[in-house]
């Protein structure tokens, strides 16, 4: 399966049942805010040695990795730390991903510009940000989670130095409700090992857990991601996120670390070790591994994949580019690193090798990204429509009303060679016949096709037959036209008809070519609008002289 594996399988028959789809979540400190760096560093969305974004970098490589039993797929959520701003850092990432996959609007981002202590984005305090796959997910809200007093108190008083962001998502095309919504808190805790640093991280964790307990529904599905900057599992900030009780005493929002599900408080992730299980979790730095800074922690209903919402896919949590074969304080860009060997799909539209990605990782940022897959419920995509009118005389103009559910894109085929991608569409049938109409509805829950066979009946104008002669008019006999079965008026018949003007001026035609406007039936009489003759725009009655 290649990078384009995000396209849903074709479903021919209408479906109404719920199904699930796997989404790939990434948390990544790209450190794109210090030492003059503001735009994406080489290797992030393009090769480290230079080249086009269509050749890909780390972010595209994440989409080419087979994770556990999950096939490769483009990332769906990219939670970022240490960016400079949306226009400078995020827009190039979005544009690069869209260019790589060749799908306009596939990726989008939160428009909210987070802030940080002192508003200084060039001093290691770059704000958190969010990029997401708009073809699979819809972003419902981007909410800053500030300390008491708001952004003016982003300082050591409460511990939160960089504005924590809470993002709310639901599957694309679905109606958001309690069964499909989920939340992601994106944080960048204070770094350092001093008692003051630990206290500040503790303060930020308390703000997050309090916000979750007070604001979110009791059974909300939540992922707490970001740069935790911890060194050991016993640290107060980490234990606060994993506690079964929020600081205000409410028992909800407890987090579980998939790499420490029993909450062992005695793990040191910052000390020299040869334990490959610990080494595989280290994310800082890509060029000298020594800390497990970056985590994805999730609420219990997510971890245990309770039915009816976001669920973690066991065995998919990992540090991208690190499987424990890189020694403590070593670089992932070495031939001994086997983390990506035999895990990248080779039939992707643009194949990025393991060696290239290891080089990209050491250039793109300071940290390694942490990746995990989750399932989300998607209501099946349903295709439905009506047309009006469904029969009539050509040219027949028909408007189509779309009744599809859980869809975001549409393709109409009207059966006469015309198509449309509008939600509600219209078509004019110019030739008589029976036409089958097909609507393809595309959504996160799949692709559904509905064809209504011989749905549109387009008819010739009704044949006209000369009826009985009636009283003479203007020296001739007026005749009526009927709708009874009979041959349409032929050229030979037409050439035998002498036309008299209603103004009593005679005008004979042996060839009807000049009569370019419509021939119509009015009150039972055949009328002709002569737009090219001497009596322009005059109406005439067809009569037969004695």
C-alpha cells in the first residue's frame, strides 16, 4: 500500500452502518524558532540535501511507514511545538504536504495563533500549532488553555510558559456528536531539571487536567501530546496527567501512557542505559539520544478502545526512526539504526528510503516525532438524490437535489455525456431518449455510488397532424393542428402551405429555412415566428387556400 492509501474503498450498494477508520497522529517538536530558523528546516517536508517538496521529507516519510499491523497511510494529525507562526512556519508545511500528495485542500491547519511567555517566538518559546488531514477529519474548535488571568500570566507563577492548545476533532463529513468527537491537548512544558523547572511543569499539568475535568464531557476521549520535558516517570507533572483524579477532585480525564500502562513511577528515561526498551522511547535529540521528552498519553477509554469513539491501535505507539538500535547519546543517522528497515512501502508514488529519512531526521529538527495510530468511528457514506422534472419535451432542463449523507465530494453523471462535481446540480437534455443518472458520493466513511436506471425520459415534441378544414379566413381555409398520432410536418408538407399574415398581407413560402424561431402550437393552431422575413417578429397562421 502506498501513500495514496488514504482513499476509501469503493462501496457500490448504499450503506447505513457505522464503521471505523485508522488515523495517524504525530506529535513533533520541530524547534523551528531558534538560531534564526523560522521556515521548515531542510528534511522536514523536502530532502535534507535540498530538492522539491514533491520528493518528500520526514512528514511524508511518516506516511510511508507500516506501523505494526497497520498499513502505511498519510498522517492525519500533526501536533507541533516550537513553531514561529502560522504564516511563516505552518503554511509551508501545509502547502508542501498538499503538493506531495497532489490533492488540493487535503491538508489544512488551525488558524489560531498561539502565544508564549513574552510573545518571543525566537527564544525557544515558539507556540504550539496544529496541521490536519481535512479529507479525514474536521477541526471543530481551537481553544487556548491559559493560566488564571490569561496570556498575561504565561510565566513561572503558574508554570505554563507556552500557551497550551486544545483542539476538538470529528470525522470529516460526519455530524459531530458525543460518539465521534475527540480532543487533543498540545503542550510544551518547561525544560530543565532544577526544582523550579519541575515545579513549573507540575503547574502546567494541573492547568491541563483541571481544564479537561471542568470543561469537557465526563466521557470525553482525549489525547495529551507534546514535549513533556520529563526525565523520570515519578515526576509530578507526568503523574498529574496519569492520576485518576483531577486537581479539583473530579474523577475524569485520567491518562494512560501506552509505554508505561501500569504507571511504574521508578523509570529513569534520562540516564545512560543499554536497555533497548528505554532507548527506543528516547526522542531528544535526533543526533544524540538522551531523553524521552515527547509523549502521547491518552484517556482510559481511548487506550482500551471502548466502543463508540476514538480508540488506540495497540502496538502502533513508537518514536519514528528509533527502535532501540541507536545507542545512548548516539545519532539516528547511522548505518546501525534499523528502525525504518523493511518498514517503508516501496510502491509509494515517491519512495523515500530509510537512509534518506535518517538523514532528514537529523536535519529537520532537534527531536524525533512520536507516532501512534487510532481508530475513529465513521458513519458510512450514503448516496441519494432526486430530480425534477423527470420527464418532458426536449430541451428538458432538470435540477437534481442531493440527499446524500456523510459525504464531502460528489461526482454526477447525467447519462448524456455531461457530468458535474457540484453538490446540487442541473442538466439540460437536448436529445430524446431514456437516461440513467449516477451520483458518486465520497466521504470519510467510504465511497458510495447510486444509479437510477432510465430515470429521465426526454421526448420529441408531439407530432402534429392537419385536422379538418374550417371556415375560410382571408381568402383561404384555416386549419387546426391535432395531437393525435400522425407524422410530423415534413419539408414537403411545409412547402405546400401558403402563409397569410394577420394583417391581411399575403406571404408565400416555398422554403422554411428563414423561419429560425420556434414553431409552436397555440390554441390549437400552428403558429410560426418569422424572425428573418419582411414581417419580422409578426405571427402567422398556416392556412390552405381553396
